[in-house]
């Protein structure tokens, strides 16, 4: 799995756990829906850390909590 897929999956997982829509996430995170949807639909190949931080703030979690999953700890090296 690549990093962008792991980020996408984590966002979807967190929304599912909280039973919120992507549009609600955008409102909570003070982000335009186009920014979040670009990540989810694969149009954003390198989302900014600030965008992920704003998503975390909207969800009430830290960056550490966002990235503290098995998917992220098992990512393969991007540079080979």
C-alpha cells in the first residue's frame, strides 16, 4: 500500500467511526470540500501536512493519533 492510500483509508475510517460525512468533516476542519475530496479521489498525490493537521483538528485528534495505525507503520519505503 502507498502513503496516499493509507491517508485516504484513515480519513474514511475516522469518519466512519464518528458517523460523519465527508462534507461534515470539511465543515469541522474549516476546509473546502474540494481539498478533502482531492485526497479521497486520488487527485492530490501529495497532500499538505497542514491539510491533514486541519482534518485532525476537526476530528479532535492529534497528528500522532492520525498516523498511529498498522497501515502507516507497515508502509514500504517510497524511495527505492
